[in-house]
C-alpha cells in the first residue's frame, strides 16, 4: 500500500536529487533536499484538508488530481508562478523575467519580495475564508467544543463569515499594509494593493467554492432519485447515465483543490527564497515536496484516516486559520518559516493525539458495555466546500 501510494514520490525524489547532484554537485543536492523537507512541513495541513475534499471524488478524479494536478502544482506554482509574479509586478515580459531568474537572481529575488504583500493578501484571505466557513459551521463532532459551539451559532447569521473576513482585510490594510516589508529591510505603502488582492482572494473562494457546492448539491439530489431513475430507464430499455453531472461536480471540486493548493504554496515559495534564489533548485525541491503532499492526500483517503481520527480535519483547519493570520501579518513583519511549519504540524499533532485518546475511551466504554462516549461520536454533518 505504501509503495503503491508513494511510489511516484519516491521515484521523483530520486530523480530530482540525482539531477541536482549531476548539474550542481553536493551543494545543489543539499539545497534541493532541504527545500523538499520545507515544503512537506509547511503543507502537511494542506494534505489533510485536501483529503476531506478528495474522498468525495471517484477513483478517476483522484488519479487526475495525482497526475494532471501535480503538473499544475509543480510546474505552475513552483516554477511558473514565481516568474509570473516578477513579470506582472515589474511590468516585464515572461522571457525577461526568466532571464532575470537565471542571470540576475538577486534582482529577481528583490522583485518577488516586493510582490509579497499582494501574494500574502490573496493567499491569506482565501485561506481565512476556508477556516471561517469551517469554524462557523454547525457539526456534531467538535474538537474544542467550548469554542466551536458558540461560533457555530454565530455562523447562522447570513454572510457572517464574509463579514469577518472583510473586517480582517480592512484591519490588515490599515495596520500592516501602510508599511509593508520590502527587500533590503525597507518599507512601502501597499494599502491599495493589499485591499485589491485580498478582495480577489475572497471573491475567488466565493466563486470556486460556490460552484463546487452547487454541483455537489445537484449530485446529492441526483443520488436521492437514483433508484427511481434506474427503474424508469430499465422500463424504457436503456441505462441511466449521470456521468456528465458527476463530471461537472468533480471538475469544480478539482478546480477548488488546485486553488487551495496554490494558496498553500505561497508560503512555501516565498519561504524558499530564504534558502536560495536559484529558480531550478526551488522548482526541484518544492516539486518533490508537492509530490509527497499529493501522495499523502491519497493515502489519507484510501486508508480512511479522517474517519478513524475524527479531529484531524479540525486540527488542519485550525492550522489553516493560523497560516492565514501569519500571511496577513507577514505583509509587514517577516515570520520565520520554522514558526509557520512548526505551528501547523503542532496543531495537527494535537488533533491526532486527541483523536487517539478519544478512540481509546470509546474502546474502553464498549468493552465495559457502555456503547461509546455519546453524542460527540455521531458522524459529522456533511459539509459543502
């Protein structure tokens, strides 16, 4: 099972490290290895959240996520995205941006650093919307019930999550964007840039999440009528087909996953510049890490880990909330990558430990004839993206 799920990741690791050593020696080998570890540590929560969405897809779309999706993740976000940032923010063509990346890496790094406020605002607001939609939703299974139950009541207010997100954006633009961190330790006023990029992040989440939710609802309605439709089709001498509808729903879920991965990758791409400004070392290292995140996502789905460890998804969403706040704060203040990675992994580890403890209590109660620990063990209310 491990080899089948992580086989491609192992192969890409070997090929990537061998390529780095062949062209750049032990220095390139070491930097690529460090970057891959950085990406995995920063994106572990991404894998947990992805698994919660991916388990709704069939095997075909899971393969699409692991093949085409990884091409988008590696080449799109880890190679093309940094170049595109420079091209857009500096007003140069993509060819010139690639030339800067290859021949003037210091200038290239400065341009990416200057673009950080807009990147952080977009990614931070997109991730914040994911966290708020989770924390304001009512569910039977709660991890921190003293916090989640009152917030779920507030979530019944129409558009409450959007209002909180916009308030956070205004606060960020007011408090942090007036003196946004730039290269060389200088500061610049990026208020309007942060506002526009943050609004784009919120709108992107509303659009992609709304479309995927719409088609999910359509699928659920179709499933409820599946038995009647099948019987009617047999009477008419034909077989019913829901492939088109399923395809639309899966496509928008896939699109949502790609946007989600892009938002998660922002901190990894920016953090990589703290280690190197060599564009190909970054692409190799972050690409290897992205492969493991993809494989881990598939592993969590196939093993049913999210069902077995009930609080993992909670911990991942809290990690998303923490990351979104750190991205917004990083508009002005540099936050070391070790803090970002450690906090996310720590929250997920705490959720895992709570799940193990809860499962142990359940087993002890069942052995004693108690039948479990009660209401908190009911399956979670199905959630829309």
